């Protein structure tokens, strides 16, 4: 059994929270540059120039990429041959988020759903824990903003609606969202599972790199087909028109009940802030 010290986990999570809010991943920056080259509209090109400049300023100043520094969402893989020494895993992860948002001077957005009273430290975080083989602890952290999350949806399609029904729902959702999620967006699509699991599949899909290709050729082709249809809407950067409404679309699938076709669309704004660490 391998022991991991609680303080090491706290420090790693705190750093992820701060870094995710200050530094965009390279795949996102590369997508900005490629989209800027591909755009014909001067307005769309200028928006991408500003997004790239904003990224540079955040790196230089240490200020957040966006004033909405998000709720902290953690996907955790705990090796069955390791344990956290000095505290329970969930408590330690929460302490890490608290430390990161306080020491990083990041906006605290967590509040009571009805009274709207702010918790004051951006906790509790949203934490998903899976036990996996091995002796490592893998933590993926996402800072999920409210504007894009509000545009996300889950539905239960009839099995007969199939792929055409999935495409129609996704494209309509993006069209209805319009400029609200600060496009260019990234889409995580969860297909299958149950009513509660499809959104988890969709959010996990957002952790994939924009420049990767799904290992299943059939799903890879579906991702491209659906991405092309979304971009054909012409909503464009910040909703001002252009070729790039969506930077990337990732599909995750799971088995479902024979009477159901669960579908979740998790919308991510252009500021795709996530980090990963393995301890």
C-alpha cells in the first residue's frame, strides 16, 4: 500500500485551481490561432486576437483569464493500492480547492441554491471519485463557469430517434444558446447511461484535448459530422458571426437501458480551464 500525504494533495489541488484560471492549455491556444487564420470576417479575426491577448495578459499578470473563475469540478481516480494519509480524500480535496481560491484571490461563486448565500471559499467542490487499479492518485480539475453551464441540457430521447435525433437536439441547443455561453464554445456530448450518468459522460468528454481523435473511427466520424453542423450555424465568436461557433466537439458513450436514449450536452465557453496532476 502506497501512502500519499494529505498536504501534498492539498498543495497540488490548490496549484491546479490557480493555474487553471491563469493559463489556457496549449491545445486551446492552438485552436484560437487556427480559427483566426480560417476566419474571413474581420470582426471574428479581431475577437480571436483579443482572446490571445487576454491569455498573454493573464500569464504575465497572474490575473484570472475571466472574472468568472468557476465552480471547481474534480474527476479523481484513486488507485486501489494507495491511500491518503492525514485526512479523508474528499476532505483533503476540498481543503485544496479552498486554499487555491483563497490564496489565488479567485472569485468565490459557490452559494446556496435558494438563499443565494455565498459559502465564502468556493467550496464544496463537485467531486467525482473512481477507484481504479494501481497505486497512483490522478486528479483532473475543471473551473466551470456559470454562463456556459447554464446553456447545458439533458434529455431522454426515444431510442427510435437515434443519431438523427441526437444531432437535432445538439444543433438546436447551440442555436438557442446563441451568444450566451461566450462562443467559440466546446461541446461535451454524453450519450447513453442513465438520466444522471449522461451529464457526467458529457463533462468528462470536455477534459479531452481539442486536437485528439476518438479511437473509435465511427465515433470520430460522428464528432466531425456534428461539429460541422454546429459551425454551419454561423453564430461565430462572441455571437457576432463567423465560421467558428465551436472549437471542438467530443462524444462519450455508455450502455443504456433498451427503452432509453439519454443525451446530455455540456457547453464549455472558449476559456476551457482545466488541469491534471498524478501523485
